[in-house]
């Protein structure tokens, strides 16, 4: 365990002193935050190109499921496919296996069995927000990620797996202080732990997520999920890192 992760674990443990206030804020948040739907089926698509095709798969929680968006074509994986197709002139097939509210443990039990046994070039994992909300510990989080990575390698044999950074929850417009600060600390802790897991595997890349909460247009009107513009920015961040590898 890295020194930075150890420090974050200590800080998040100390932050739990405010638990009674967090519970109160959490109840208010659930009452006031609108529940947005996931994008409807189909959750797959293709971008045409001149060269042999790439296959992309997205697995994870509500942002990957397109909560708050009008269509699957606005999701990060579809936007990433469009960027890769444009830059490489290759056709790109993409698909989504994601559900709102899932933790890493839920993903292993409920979503991983749905992954088709068809090879892909890139698997994108987007998790962490619900594990922050559920106060998942570092060891359980890392063990769950290890199981998910192994499961994806067994089922769809991706050339690369991208662990998307845990979103910086302190910037979510829907969250008020001190709840936002505590969840931001937990997000940093789980993100650092995910980066440590990725560093042990040659086929896994961790890509931090940089969302600036000062720009409301990056979020849906619930102040919790990324908007179509937020998904485009996210896809651009991912493409800068993964594009040269593909």
C-alpha cells in the first residue's frame, strides 16, 4: 500500500466523525434530487471507418448507463468510439453493460455474467461513486477490482482495460459541505487504490477523471450525473491516453 493511500485512509477515517450530519444531509439529498432514467436500448452502436474495426465495451455504474442522457450515442463509450474512429480511420463497434446503483461487488455478480464471450480491444470500467456512498473499504474495493479484471480477461480477452478514475465527488453540484468534502476524500482514496491495482498489471491503464464543478453544464440537472457535454469531455480525456495504445 502506497504512502499516499495510507494518508487518505487516515483522513477518511477521521472525516467519519461527522457521520450524524452526513446522514442528515444524505436524507435531504435523496428527497431533493430528481431520479433520472438510464438511456433506453439499444446500448450498442458502430462508427464506420475504412480500416479493420475496433471493439469497445463499457462496464460499470450509472454514468456508463447514460443516466440523464437522451440516447446511448451521447455516452462516454460512444463518444470515445467516435473520437477513435476519427483519429484512426478505423470502424469502431461499442456496447454498454452498466446499471445505476451498482458497486464493484454488484458488478461482479450481476453484470460480469452478461459480458459476451467475444473478444474486444478495449474494456472501460467506470465504478466508484456507489462504493463511496456505501463506504466500501480499500481492501474490499481492490479485491473486487481484481476479480472484475480477471473476469473480463476470461470472458472477452480485451487488449487493454481502462480503469476510469473515480469522479471527484467534492465537485458534484448536488452535494453540500461537509458531505461533499467527506465523499471527495473517499473518492480520492478509492481512486488511488484503483491506480495501485492498475500499476500491477501490464494490460490495465488508470485514467484519472478531471471534472470541474464550477462548470454546471458538465452535469445533468440533478447535479450528480455528467451531461452529454460532460461525457464528451470525459471521452476526450480517455482518448488522449488510450488512443496511442490502440
